[in-house]
C-alpha cells in the first residue's frame, strides 16, 4: 500500500471561480513596512538597533 490507495479525492465545490475586481487606487490593508507605523523617536527603534548591531546572537543562530 503506497498511501495513495486509501486516500479519497474530495472535489472542491466551495471555491469561487470569480475574482474580485482590481481597484488600483484602493487603500492597502497593511502598510508596505511595519516601520511606517513606528515613529522615528520610538524606543522600539533603539532596541532593534541594539539587537542588530551590538548583541552577539551567534550562539543562538548557529
């Protein structure tokens, strides 16, 4: 038995065959970057900078 013999094929009848219209000027649900939400002087930018530049993560990443 290969595993395929016991599997049944279930047709997908719930999927729509119509597409939503494309609106090029529609506002996006999310911004292109999370940085768009974070002000320049927010403390989270300092934390990200410290982690990226100063913290040695080699023991974790290797």
